[in-house]
C-alpha cells in the first residue's frame, strides 16, 4: 500500500483517477477504499440542502362546490 495517497484530498485524487499507469491504478484503489469506509474530506462533493417555503394556509377560506 502506498501511503502517499492518504494525504491527498478527494479533489486531487479525482483529477488523477484517469491516468493509465500504475499511479492511476493506486489512485482508483484509494478512491474505492475511501468509498467503502464512507470517508470524505468534503473537497469533492458539496452537500447543500434546499429549503422550500410554502405559503401558510392558516386563516384562508376554501369554498368547495361553489359555482
């Protein structure tokens, strides 16, 4: 196991994953290892939560069946 990839960020590893040599293979193995143990340093995927505000229906009158 090459310990040099442990200090790399997810973003750096992602940029090296397409290399077609032994370093690229080790990078892909490190990415797979990180995914299996659910490790992420947060540099690659940003998680954002979207909030949707709805208008309050308290105090409104709805007439059903009116013509």
